C-alpha cells in the first residue's frame, strides 16, 4: 500500500542539513573508542579507523521508519496516516497524480518524507508549530514516561536570556524604552504584554521592531540551544527535542534530523490562544498568528505533521506513533559500525541525495 502511494520515493527528499550530525558522529568516533571496542575487535577497529581516516561519518540511514510503523501497526491503522500525505511531496509522478483520499479523522499524524536520518550519536528533532497549536502539550507528552526525551524549550530559554542584568535585557531596554513607556514592571523585569503589543502585527513598525527584538534575543537563544544539545549528547541520549516556535523562520531546521510540526485549524488555534491568554483581544490574537510563517508553509517544510484538531487523547496517540517511527533501528546501526564499506556507502549516498534534495527544495519554495 505504501509503495503504491509513492511513500518509498519521498525519502530522497529529506536528506537535509546535518552538519551537527556529521560533527557529532566524527567526534563520537574520535572520542568514544571505548564504546566501539565493546563490539568485536576485529570488525570495529577497521570501522573506526576508516571513519577517522576518511573524515566521513558513518551515517545512519533508516529508510524505513514507515516500514517499521507498518510492521507495528496494521494496514487499517496506518491508512489514515498515509492518506494525509501531500501528493506534491512525492517524487513519484504517478503516485502524485493519484487522487488522494480525504482525511478521515480530525486528529492524525501525517508521516511524510519520513527518512529522518537518525544517527549513531543522537537525533535532533525540531518541534515547531504556530502559536497555541499545541507544541508545549506535545513536548510534555514527549518528555513523559515510558520513553522520556529531553526537551529544549526556546520559549523558556527566551525568557531566561532577557532576565534583568543580562546583555539582552540591557539591549531591549535601551532600544524599546523610548517608544514603549510601560516597558518595565515594578520589579524591573520586562513587561512582556507591552513588549508584545509593540512587536506583534503586520504593520511596518511592528515588523521592524520584531526584527530588532529577534536580533537581540535569537543569538542568545541559539547559543543556549547548542549548549543544551551538547549536554544531551554527552549524557548519551538517543534524541533531543528542540521545541522552537520559529524553527523554520530562524533556519534552525537545517540542524535537525527530523522536523515535527504541530498544526491545527486556524479557528481552533485562535480559540486556544484566547482561552490560554484571556488578556489578549481578538485583534491581538490575529496579530500574533500573523507574525509567524503560515501553517501552510510550515506544513510543506516539515517531515512530520501532527494535526492537533481533536482531543488530547487523539494527540497522545499521534505522539506515540511519531516516537515509534523515529526510534533508531538497532540492526542498521550495528551494520554500519561493523562493516565500514556499508557505512561509507551510506554516507556517500546520503551526501549525494542531500544535495539533490536541497536543490529540489529551493526550486519549490
Ligand atoms: C514578545 C514577547 C516579549 C511576548 O512575550 P509573551 O510572554 O506574551 O509570549 P511568549 O514569550 O510566551 O511567546 C508565546 C508565543 O508567541 C510566539 N512568538 C514569540 N516571539 C515571537 C516572535 N518574535 N515572532 C513570532 N512569534 C513569536 C511563539 O509562538 C511563542 O510560543 C516574547 O515573545 C519575546 O521576547 N519574543 C522574542 C523572542 C522569541 O522569538 N521567542 C520565541 C522563541 S525563539
Ligand atoms: N488536543 C487538544 N485539545 C484541547 N486543548 C488543547 C489540545 N492541544 C492543546 N490544547 C490547549 O491549547 C492551548 C495551547 O497549547 P500549547 O500551550 O501546548 O501550545 P503552544 O503551541 O506550545 O503555544 P505557544 O506557541 O504559545 O508556546 C493550551 O491551553 C493547551 O492545553
């Protein structure tokens, strides 16, 4: 069923910017000879030496999260998931031309371009979505047992880097205090509602001020994310989740092995936003939504789309499916470490495909 729908071809599209992965993998080979020597000496030594000498990572291409999901779930369970694949994302022209059945349930996981190259050391999962679509809810599910993943939440970090005394705080006060009179609370912290009113919206002024605020906060947020990723890698996590609302806008998706979008209908998004932030007027809610790349654009860019229009139970089910699909395959991992030629072949293939795919992407956007 999956092959008919061209799902198998779409893997060529998702070999994307993985400099972090490459660096981590080469570093792993350099730093972890002990770990590798736990495997058969005769085989692992040439594997490690080859990867070091060539300076090429032994990539982890898992062409088959979908196949894995297929094995775990029945065809009936999977059908609604794969029905949701955007035909334009398939390379297979005949599959793209096939009429696509409509979504059959309100909350589904859209697994597309599913070959999110997991790697020896750690998979970086970029979690994003529009404002109030449910990223934090998904994050908390991902960080819960039985398979808790470490989460780096950009919103939380963005709050920390603007605490009084930080360079970002000083820069914000210096730039915004002349135009935002109520910029500071009594205790000296930023009045976030007032700052929000100054930067959200589609007017030229708001756009300019948002650019300034992003220019101040984003470098600090990115630095904190890099540290967080390194710490997770040192701890030996198999994956780390970057919960970043502006993942695509800020170009951070280039460093992710997989990108997961939490999306929902615009009307539901606005309702959830107003319910969660009752101090916002309808107009302010619209302005916040309009300050981000549209969900349609994000849908086109993401590897996985979680449609969060249904209940929390639906969402929980979708998240479980995503984790299963992303989990590494032990056998391929072992093969790549044991057989250097196989690992190198995978790395070369990936390099070619990544470049090919990036060309495609530029042409499409
Ligand atoms: C403007 C600020 C003060 C408003 O604070 P407030 O407490 O009302 O909102 P909060 O920070 O909780 O953000 C809520 C949501 O708004 C959206 N959002 C926040 N900043 C931005 C932005 N610069 N552009 C577009 N959307 C944004 C995100 O979806 C975020 O999840 C604050 O959002 C901020 O400092 N933004 C700049 C830093 C940033 O870009 N943060 C996002 C993660 S990198
Ligand atoms: N499936 C769902 N059913 C009902 N309510 C939901 C569902 N998913 C999320 N919500 C609610 O919607 C609101 C927004 O969700 P959440 O805070 O997770 O969004 P977010 O994308 O992280 O928002 P932000 O971009 O502002 O950080 C919350 O009040 C949450 O409880």
